[in-house]
C-alpha cells in the first residue's frame, strides 16, 4: 500500500502499523467529538480483527448502544446538520 498526496502523487509506502495508528487516531477524534456533544458509545473501538492481518483494512466499530444514547446521537447529528 502507498500513500498519495492531494494531487495523486505517490509519496511512500504506508505500513500496516501506520494504518492501524490512523484508525486509532480517527476513533479517538470521533470519541472526542461525540463526548463534546454529550454522547458516549461504550463499544467505540477499532475492529479487533484488523490487527490480525499483515495489511489491515481497519474499521472503526461504533458498536451497540441503548435507546437513550441513540436519541442523543440523533439529536447531535440533527444539530450539526442545522448549523
């Protein structure tokens, strides 16, 4: 795998560790944004199976939440959409 800049020029190979670190960073950014909106997703994580592959295609797993949390998330998204 390689990384490309905004004009599509290939810069350098992306390592598996870098892809996983990026997924963890994205998860952390999402957690912070949700937390700021008063929403906690207790199962928010990087899909554990991503760590098993030599060339991972990591996914951020949002997990399950109760109805109250789903309503808070819906409200936060609606507010963001209205801004």
